[in-house]
């Protein structure tokens, strides 16, 4: 299952995505965690110290390797240089799987031990001084989008992505790459405004969206979120001494997380698993093609000097039964 956490900056989406990753790891599930936010905090939330987090390899810096590997023997792609962030897989493309070892994981992923379980952590890389005034951060998240386009996951396997804040996710088609999106909202007007904006943008694309209320302190906060989010409100999370200790760099054992918050994570887990049978692989593949055409015609063809629309394999549908290229 591909799961996204989105929300306003400061809403707690990184904290909640890290708790969900810890929960999945404690349950023994295979997990690939991805920090796609411009503020790279997921590693620290998963227990890495400052030096360890800074040493994580940036996916954006490995883009040539990622493209070369994923291209495989796909005859529709003339060279890795003609691949852009939206390039879809086709016959001959190499695919990524959650449980396997491959050159992309070797270059971009690092294992993180969590209470006896381990997850793979990947990061886009931070916005650097060299990027100021000349680069768009979405060029870095392109590596994440390309990998998601080529990633096949089965039941009981999880890819958890901590997305950019607010509505920045809509600068690409990556917001359609997930089975379920958890929008973390505080019980404030600003908190729910991001929800309303996200829901409006995602409405025409069949995006499955659930609201996770965070920093909920009482019945009034709960009533506010229910009035604003209605049936989209899945669960709420309140104060946590465990999280406060984690934010100080001294997390207790994960099984000491407060029971109400552990129950909230179980609700998220159940909601994610329920989406597996609802997967529409045909639509997922069509949406890949849709955004690839938009990007090809608006800038990709001119930049690469190639007809990128011709990269679309009309007979290809991404699913668990697809065999990756050797």
C-alpha cells in the first residue's frame, strides 16, 4: 500500500507519519519510508541523530542512476536522458518492489532499526544553498515520483511518504500515486483550510482522502473537526508524553506509547489495508499517462528534444502480476 501524509506546515504530519512507520515496523510489516518534504525531519523523527540524518543519500543526486535502472530494456525510451519525473513504465521497464534488493535501494535507501524491526528510509535531500534562486524543489521530488511510478507493492507491504506541506503536492501528479492520503489537520481554521483545498484539487482524480485530527484537546476541538471534515474525519490524536520525549531525542520503547494513540494508529492501519481491494490499477495507469502527457507537452519535449508522449505503452497496466525486466 502506498500511503501519503500531507498537511499544513507544523500540523504534525511528520510526527504522525513517523509514528505510523513505527507502528507498521512493530507489526513486522515491510516498510519503505520516504521523506519528500523540503524540511527533512523524518529521519530525526525515526530516531536518527543529526549526523546520521545528514549522511542519508539524497535521491535527487542519484537521479541518473535511478533513470538508467528503471529504463531497463523499454524500447519506447531512447535513453535515460529522455526520462522525466512522470515517465511511466512499459514493457521492458525495471520495476521496484518493497521487499527486494536493487541498485536504487543500494544507492538511495538506508536501514533504520525501530524496536527490533527495520525499515528502509529514503530522502529527497534538502534544499541547499546552491539551489537558492535557481532551482525548484519539485525538481528534487521528481526522483520520488519516478520511483513511485515504477513501484509495485502487494498486500501487507507499505510505502509511507511524508509529503511537502500544504498544497505544494499538486505541483506534480504525485498526489495521485497513493492508495490512501492521510491529511493531518489541527482544529483551527488554517488547519481545515488545507483540507478543503486538497479535497477540491483532488476531487476529479479519485484520490482517497482521510483526515487525521491532531492536537485535539477536548470535545470542542472534536466537534469543530467533525463539522468541517464530516465523514472524511477518520480519527483524532491528542497530547502525547511519548511524542514529547521523542522530540527531545529520548523516545521510550514504542510499546509505551499511550493506548489511545496506539488505537489511532491501528485505525490508520485498518483504513490503509481496506484500500487494497479498492485499487483501480487501470485508473492508476491512466493517471500516470495523463500527467506524463501534460508535462511532455508543457516542457518535457522541448527540454529533452524527444517526443515523450511516445514513451507511453498503451497496453501496459502496472500491477502485482507484472514481471519486471531482467
